[in-house]
C-alpha cells in the first residue's frame, strides 16, 4: 500500500494559521506517509520570506516522507513578465530558489508515480480575460505539457498508480461554482487516455472528492481544501489522505477541530482503479 498526504493552499504569509501548520506537522510525524504532496499556493504573494517558511515545512516533512510540490497562482511573480513581456525567468525565480528548482517534478515510490503538472503560468495570452479579478488566477495546460506528461505516464512501471499533482481544480467547486482550470474537458480527456488514476489539486479552497467518468478510464480527483484562514464559506481547514492499493483508492478528508487543535479523520471514500 502507498499512503499519500495531500495538502494544498498553505498560503504561508498572513493567511497561514500556525496552530494548523503545527497540527499537520504532527500528523506527518505520527502517520509517516510515504509521500506528502502539496498542490500549490504555498505562499500568499510569492515573497521570499513566505517561500522560506514553506521550505522549512518541507524540510521537516522530508525527515519522514518523500515530498512533491507544484506552484500555484500565488507562487508566480507574474508582474515580472505579463503576457510574456519582461523577465520571464523571474516568474518562478524565488519558488525555484526556495521550494524546488523543478516546477514539474516526477516522483517514483513503490506503487505509484507522481507527476507534477504546472498549471500556473501568470498572465498569458491564453488565459487573458476581461474579468480583472481573474488575471493571473486562471490555470492552463499547454499541448507540449500534455505530451510530456504522456511520456512520463508511458515510462511508469505498469503496476504503479499514475498520479498527477497540479494546482487548479478541473472539477467545478460546489460553493465557488467554478473550475480553476481552462479547457477542463480536454485536459481530463487527455488524462483518461493516458491512464491517469488520480489527480491531486487545490485552488478552490473547498475540499471535494470526485470520480470523473470517461469511456476509456475514469479518474479520481482529490481537491484538497486550504490550510489557512482563506477557507471558502467559513468552512474548517482540511487535508486529504489517500491509500493506494493494487485495485483501490481510499480517500479520507481530515477536518480541523479547533478545540482539540488537530485534524480528525472523516469517513473514507473508496474507488476501484
Ligand atoms: Fe489558494
Ligand atoms: Fe490558487
């Protein structure tokens, strides 16, 4: 069995809640997951000091687990190169310096291959919108990225679960009523063709677990809520844990309990793969 802790949207900086960060660190130390996966928005404003605090969190997690992280829209210094004009190297410079030089890492552990997919590109022609609030917020995946992902999937060991780690939610949020990602049908269709078993994402700040049906192969989507003060609709913070067995995917959402100062497990959802 492979055990993954899926956390998202930690937003180190003002929204981070130290008690909740401590509680996740305790959960990681107690449960000793095989992998801790963070699906982006580790910072609030892509500031070096925020990344530094996220890096300390990752360093502690690495003492007991493997880790994989991808950038979220808050982690991209988009103002350095809007529409590709300016210093595009500066978009991820601090993220690369403090978090991971690779913005699309691949991690192999017994039973699973986890593949990072960067959906946070700053302000580009492809995600341009008249809605000012959405500038730099929308997620996107290019054809070249999908081709690279396909290569990673094909090179995975046949019995390994194929897991994509990305920031933007491809399934509409219940409260937000929005997808974070553009062209979700195309992207989810490509995942199914590639035999992706599981997607780990965030961005919506509301936890959700879905099964996306497809003629070729269905995909389980774990959307982790935020661990910060930015939860949607005043809901408590949460994280998801995932157990991968040969034929099944078990997902549990752990909900923040303020009085007990810990994350407590909720009911388990089971899918076949
Ligand atoms: Fe976020
Ligand atoms: Fe986000």
